C-alpha cells in the first residue's frame, strides 16, 4: 500500500500531468527479458525496476484467451503478444484501452515496415533503431498523427547517410538473413 | 534452455556466415542493420549463453569496467563512443547503473556527426530525468542544433526537447522554437508544436503569450501539425473550457472533414481516416459541450455522422465508437443520439470478442447514472460476466454492479464481491473492493443480519 501511495505522490508532484497520457511502454520476451523501456513519467530507477519486475510477472501469468487489458495498481495496462515479444503499455485508469491497443499495433506495423518482416532478433540487435521509430511516432508520449511516409522518412534519411558512408568504406553491401520465428502482424483482429 | 533462446542461438551462426570481414564491425545490411558480430552483438550473445544471474552480473560488471575505460580515454573516436553508448543503454536496460557514461552521452550529442548525435540524444533522453544536474549541459547543443542548416539536426533537437528539458532554460530556446512554427517543412512545424506542448506542461506561464500561435497551428494546412496542436488545446480546454467555446465551430468543421474523408489517403490507418485525430476531437468536443446546451447543439450532427461512419470491422473503429459514445453521454443530452449510443454499448456488451465486452462493461459503468435502464436491459449478460473465467471481466462487472446496488440486490452483490476477494491476490484490487463493501455496509446495515 505504501508503494502505491508513493507512486501516486510522484505523479502528483509532476507539474502538469496531461490527461490520458501514456505512462510507459515496455517490451519484453516470454522469459521476461526486457528489450525496450520507455518512461513518460518521472520515476526513480528503483521504482522503475520494481514496476518492471512486478508487471512482467503479472502479464506473463495471463492466459491466452483473456482480454488484453488488466488493472494494476491505479493504472490500466494494455498488452499484446506478437510472436515471442510482449508489448506492454500503462495508461491512466479512465483512458480508452482499445486506442492503446491500436497504438501498439501501429508501432509494430512501423517496425515491420522499417525492418522488413520484423522479428524479435531485429529488435534485440537494433534496439536503438526501435527507440528512434518509437520516438517519431509517440513523441513525448503523444501519438503523432502523420501521413504514413513521415514517421519512417526521418529515420531513413539518417540511415541513407550511413549507407553512403559505409559503402565508401567497404565498397560492398552485406545482406543479412535472419532465420527465426517472425513476428506475426495480423492485418485485422 | 528455452526454445526461443535455442532458436536465437541457432540462427546466429547463420548471421555470422553472412558477415563480410572486409566491412569492419557493424557491417550494414538492409536498412542499417547491425550484424551479430559487432561488439553489441557479441555482448548480447554472451549474455544469452549464461545461465545464472550471478554470471550475468559478473559479465556486465566486466563490460562496464571496460566501457568506463574506453569512454574516459582521450583517444576514443566519436564513432567508437557511439558504439559504447549503445552498449551502455543496453546495460542500463538490464538494470545495471552506468552513470559514468551520462556526461559522455551529452558530449556525443554535442560533437558527433548526424548518426552519433542521434545516439547521443537518445542516450540522454533515456539516462537523464527532468531535474538531473547534467541536463543543463544539453541546452547549448540544443540551441546550436535548432539553428543548424541541416534539417535532420533541427528535428533531433526538437525531438529531445519534446521529451526532456530543464524548465529554467525554456527562455533560452523558446524564441528559436517559436520561429520554427513557420518553417516550410511540416515535420519541423509539427515537432515545434509538440515541443511547445511540453513547455506548456512543465511551465504554462512561460508560453502564455503565444496562444495565438497555437491558433495558427490549428489552421495549418498539414493535418499532422494541426493534430499536434490538439494536444495543447485538449489540455487548455480541460483546465478552462469556457475560454475556448468560440472554437467549437472550428473543431466541429475539422471533424466533419476528417470523417467525410477529405484528408489525403496517406492519413488512413486501415481505411479509417486519421483515427487519433478523430479521437482527440471527440474528447475536446466532450469537454466543450458538457452542461452547455447551446454548444452541444453545434455538435449533434457530426456526432451522429461519426456513429454512422464507424461501420468497418476493426478495433480502431470500435475505439472511435467508444469515444463517440462517451462524448454523447458527457455533453448536453439529446435523446436520438443517446438511443443510438445505447445501441452501440449494447453491441459491445454482447460481443463475443472479449476486449469489446470489457469496453461495453466499462461504458455501462460510465453511463449508469444517466441511464440505469440500460443496465437492466442487459442484466442477463452482466450476470453471465460475473462468472467469466477472466478475473478482469469479473472485476469490471463488480464495478458496474456496485453502482447499481439498491436495497433489493445489495446482499447478492456483496456476496459476489466477497467471493471475488477470496480468489484475488492483487493488493490494490483487494483494498479497493474492501472499501466498496465497507461503504455498502454503512449504507445498508441489514446485509449483516443474515
């Protein structure tokens, strides 16, 4: 109970917490290994670790047929598993969970488009790219409604520069074939 | 070892076989993919191969010691620094503190080329927090990048400002960002709006004077910029709805255009035009129309149309419908709309899809005060939900029932709550439910006479 109160107090002292903002997003494997963490509210490292640990356990304990939302402390958790990766977001209690589910899906689509049939390995070995994409799409925790091209354009521009400089260096491009379980990105539910 | 790890490891030799030794560490492939034999790759591979937490700690501490030496060495190139920074982010993600690297993250953002700068900024946004003393050092870099002729650098600076910026230094960058509101590139205008939104949240009085610029953003020819301005408007209207009633007409018009498909198809998400924009507008309209018949009058049409248009069978459509229903119940009531909204809720509650059922219950809980009959209509379904295998559905049902308790049904409802308490292990849920039972006990003391 004390920890719950502390979490609330921390949020209370944040100058102006916008309504219906995402609090954090976590990506973790089926073994509970963290692959990406993005926090949109100020919390101490200790609190982040505790939240991560407890939340991962709670989500992993959910059975497949259950709904994608769960109530945890005073937050709403929206999660979805894509192949071996869990995408997990925390939102305010009164927020619309279905939108958050779609935010997750949109993010997966963007990753898929960028990496070309994305799988967990892509995210593991290129997690900073996953962060770049996330930050373009969810700037400061708010969804950016943009034309499809724009989100990836910003990343690809910088990548193109890397290609140019690398090909000057090696004169050859290396293709990478990743033979593992792919993330299944369903087009409709 | 789990099958996922096994698969990961068995794929790695395949990756290594493809790696061209002449390309150097981190050879590019596809859209800038990192090969598994890079330093990060071998670190990850080594961690995966370990079987105990103790071994992981040892390995990471070794790695951190080596990283500490590298980042402090004067001969380390920026390119190597960037690579180290990524490994530091990885170590912190695993839970190992690496604060010695923070200052170098700032330096990387300051001195690096485009790619190095990007990683530097990312590291800063992940490592530091609003009140960190090192954050002040970032300001000069941001100021410099905001004035850069390279638009990608400007974007990076705006992105980091939207995420983390020291409040006291807002005056140093405010004029530069205001300037960007008129930039020819929409991506810059949009990020500038988002940065100003951040400033509004952390220091509202500092951006008081530029509210007319927000209006310009609202009328921007690019829908993305306009959508970004809605974040600010939603916040401002939440605090003071009366100050913005005059904008109701504009919001209604925009929503009409979006719903009517007037935006470029580029903004479609699964055939739905700009869904997040629609939802923002619906929330804004809800706040403006609350307890205000005249303002609500302006929006009945467009809400009706939104209900009709959202026919496609996709989650995002249901999300918009849900918002629409909420707005209809928030503003000054209109019976035809309420009827349609009630039908909608009914469809949700009866849906076999568990997520929609949950949302239906949630909507019922929201509207129950205004329309108690709706719950009666769906009594059977609600009672079924009480025995649903998913504890979350059960809990939401109890939440709903709590709101419709009366002298007749309170005993049954409290009994169901007590049953749930026996199964539940979650502290927060228990506390909340016990509180409710106590309340009901006070209100209906006779329930303890049995």
